[in-house]
């Protein structure tokens, strides 16, 4: 009798923790969808990505859970991975998947091939920096590291070519 009672209590606790997980998940997926839409009006975003605006509004407000089709459409349109959009885990942008795959194969991502001649002696260091930056999922944190690097290096050399390079790299990371 006690074993049955203990088993029932255990199932109730597990069920309660599952519902807590899913309610947290729903709140967070709504926030991630809102983040993916950004400042663009929902109706305009809807037209461009192919998900009805009423559905998007319901996802954001929590009235409905987005299905795989909606998450996939938003992902394809924004360049945000399905994994990150659905769970908040993993690599956020599909453009960063290439760097992750290269790291898994043991090859660091290469610096832009059109590296200015003045920076050629620093190619290995720049490759190492780019490898490190590609491991950071948070765009803001990545930008802060680049800015900090540039500020520290300004005292040592003329950095106009390096600034141009990082400006190009930032532009490539936002595409």
C-alpha cells in the first residue's frame, strides 16, 4: 500500500516538474520569437516569412504554442537555428554553424582571404581570435570583446586596416 502511495506521489511530482518545464519553455520560446521579429511590425514580418500574423501574435502572447512548421519558417527567414528558436540552446545563427562544423573537424575558421598586406604577419593571431569569437553565441558579448581588443591594440599600432577588417567581419556576422 505504501509503495503504491509513494509511486503515485512520485508520478505527481514528475508531472508537476514537466508542466513547470513546459510553461517555462513556452514563455521563453515566446520571447525568442519576439526577439527574432525584432523591431519589425508583426504584420510585415508575417508577410515576409509566411506565418500568419494572427498566429505570430498568439505565439508572442502565449495563447498558442508554435508548431514545427512555424518555427521552421521563422528560422529560415531570420537565419536563427531551429534548435535555438525552439529550445534556447545551441548555436543561435545558422551562419555560425559553419564555424562550429569547422571546429569539430579540427580546422579553425580562416580569416578573410582578402586580408590586407599590413595584417598578413598577424594572420595566425587573427585566425585564433576569430576561432575564439566564433565560439561565443552572444552577439553583444562578441562585439564587446572585439571593441576591447581594438581599444587595447590602439596604443601599439596604427589600426586603420584592423578596424576596417573588423568592420567587415561584424558586417559578415550580421548577415
